[in-house]
C-alpha cells in the first residue's frame, strides 16, 4: 500500500490506497461500513483523500482549509497535531484527530439532526443519508447538498476491499500468545528472547508476525522502535481513547505500546535508583504503572532491587506520610501529573493539582532533608500542566530530550541553584536501557556518505562540549508554482535567511528550487556557528559538487554576507582535529587570535565573506 501525502489533487485511482487505509482505520475503530464510506465520500470531495493538500493548493494561507477534511482554519488541526507529536500532513495524525473529535464531541454541530458524531459513527442508516449528515453537520457545507459526494461514496463502496481480515489476524496472534503462555517450556529471558524464551517486546512482535502482520520484517525489535513499525503495518494509535491506568477503552487486539511522551525519563531514573541503591535506600513512587510493571522493567534493565522500595500511590498526603515513616535516602515521584491532593476538587494533571502536589512533596523533602526527583511531562499546547508551572519551586530543572523515533537522548539543565547549567549528557536508548555516549561527535558522524554533494560538517556547542554533526542539504528543481522549503533539526526561518544571503551576496539562485535541510542523528542545531556549514552544503547541492570529507566549516553568516567570529572556536577546532578533520574554514578575523602551531594536523583557512569560503572550497573539491 503506497500512501500519498502531497499538496496536489488526486484522481480516484491514485487515491485508492489512501481511501483503503482510511476505511480500514475507521472500521477498526468501530465505524459502521456505511458511516466509513460516507466519510470517505465527503473526504474525496474535500481533499481527494490527500492529507497533505491545502485549500486552493495555497500552503501560505493558514486561514484556509488543510488536510483530509479541510480543517478551517488549518491551525484547528495543525496546532493539535504539533502538540500530539504528529507531522501536519501525516495521515495517522489526521485520522486520530477525527477519532478525537468523535470521542469528545467537537466539530459535529447537529445542524440538521439530533444525531451526535458518536451516534453517526456506528449508525445503520443508509449510505446516502449518512453522506448528507456528514456533509451538513461535520463539514458544515453552507450551500445545497452536493450529489457528487454520494457518487464518490458509492464509488468507494464498489472499488475498496470492505471485508477486513484484521479480525482473523487478531485471533491468530492471541491464540499464539495463549499457546506459548500455557507451555512451561517457554520462559522469560533477555538472552534468548526470540525463542524458545521471550521478553515482553519480542513476545508481542513474534505473535503478530506469526499472525501475518510483518512487524518483525519491517524492523520492530524492542519497545523503543515498535510504535513506528506497528503504525506502518496498519495499527492505529488509540492512546487518546484509552485510559492507560484502568485499561478502559481497550478492544480485543489492541497493543498498548507507549503513551506520551515516552522519551525515557522513567527508564533513566530507574537506572539511577539502581546505581544509588548499592549504598543508599530508595523510595520509588509510581502513579503511572503498577508495582509489577516497574519490577518487570527493572528486571529487563538488570537494575538491583534489594534496596529499592516501590509503591503505587496517587494520594500526595499518603506519599508524604510514607516518606516521613520510611525516611529513605532518595525519593522518585513518577509522575507529578498523576498525583492528587484529595482536598482539591480538580482532577489530576491540572495546574492547581500540579502546583499544590509539588509544594507538599517539596515541603516534606526539605523537612526530612531528602533529595527528591519529580518526573513531569510537558505538552506543547499546555493542555496538561507540566514542570514549567513549578520551575520557581524546585532547585533544579533537568530536561530529557530526544526524538522518540531515534535512539539518542540529551539531558540538559535549565535551572540549577547549586551548579552550572552549561553541561549536558548524551545517551543511547537501547533494549537494556540508557547507555552513556562518551564520544557523541564520532557517533553522529558514523556512516556518513563520502564524496556526496550537499553534505558538510558543522560543530555546535552543547554547554562546554563541542559536538560535530553532519548537515545534509538538497536543492532540486520544483514541480510546484512555489518552491518548497523544509527543515529537520534546523530553524526554518534561519534557512530562508541564509538562502537570501546566498542569492543576494554570492549570486547563487534558489528561487525555482525546492530546498531541504536535514541534521543527521535527530539532534537540533540552534548555534549560529553552523551557518557557514549550512550555506556550503546548500551551494554544494546546487552545483552537485561535494565538499571535501576532511573539511569542516565554522562561522556565523551575517546579512551582508560577512563571516563573523563565534565563541569557543578553539574548543571546536580541537574537537574537529581529534576526529580527523584536516582543513577548517573559519572567520578570517579569528585567525589573528589563533596560533596555527596549536593545530598541527589541521590547515586553517580564513574567510571574510561567504564568497571567500566558497572560493576556498572550489580550490579544494567543491
């Protein structure tokens, strides 16, 4: 199944795979056949079933419609998607939004019916009736009923596979699991996890693979990478309709992989508790999992458990009493969003509950002089109160960052009353937990293509630590009236600024080209010292001539095309030399403050303007 997501109109033939995927999603989530087809008929009229399409194909107008059902203004969906971690044009994100609207009762206006969206979802009314109801009450079409929408719905009725075999696969997977569970010759083992013994993730992956769903074939190997692969294989993200604590909302065949945000904070703290427990007592309070779940994860991570005391509790006053009674050397609260003060009427996770819970926990911690870690989740749209509402209360704020689809994690301090905030730690999320990355530069540059145009290496400072990272650029002829610009790991506005400088000051024209920037490894570059590398990678792609594999570029680029000096240049150059780079293009002004003898293995080339840097490269390989 080849799904399409682009800013273009699709023929019904080209939209078939998208339509089949959407239909299967709705059926798996309880929609009746006619309701699913009615939605599809309207979707094709609105977007040709293309999740990446903008109204009038104008992506510059956020006040216009966007996506499968043309949410208007587009921010109605895009803001929600960003908060949930979906790319705006991701088909799964848009389907989850529709499911969310159905579950919470929004968007559907009841203009011509007393039927709710949830009632429409599993309605047995005729296809023609449901097409009209969706058009008038969900899409809120102001004009006369459009007969074409019924034609589209009937087209999908005759051109899609309506009998989903997912039920059969679910039963096969469950039967396999029950058979293994009933056979005592199989056990739990990390070393032989693909049979005859299994662990949690390999057991689940193997079950679905045996049932005919190719999750293992497509790369699922442990809990950390399962979500992306399962979604690719047709599973739906049901976290929004399921209570992860009670299990309510789960249906037969659902696989609860992980909730938001899932970056690894609990794993990190559990490993920390294990290291501390050799000499100190630890009290671990979990509000998100059962004691059994935490113990299973501790066993998988090989965390010593003799001196760690677990409690599953949400009542803050009960927790404070437990701390005063046990007097542990360290307390972990996971997480603050699940804690509740029973004398406050609001629900867990609200701003008032988070602030009051944090205040009471910190009061008992300071009274007993016990260090305490409090886990907090941050939601981009602020719907769930996170650590930001209590930053002024605590002594230290640590952010654990990273792309959940990639194994790398960064720990940085945003506030520290007792030390520096200029350091960071970098970790690799493995099946056995977090492992420290001692040489992040070398790790991020491993496997980079050599002799390929559009690649250049930059050096950013993370605190006092220089880290080398590969920048990839692609400039290619556009197929659209307005060229596309896209960034991954780099500031979009900064990229456009540098393109303007290259056009105005250096004479390299990108006006009719799509330009893409990607920072390899999933890290984000915010350091202006990377400007020169970004510019050279774009010019390299434009000319289709590679930058030397042994060259690094460091410098900020101003609007006049000048290459400006950057802080910590000496540390950056020493790191590049240690990794094996032999030539560095740097701001010309900075040459006066450097001793070339300090860099015996590296040639330093000064550039006053961006044109100087490009000319210096042309004399080498570009």
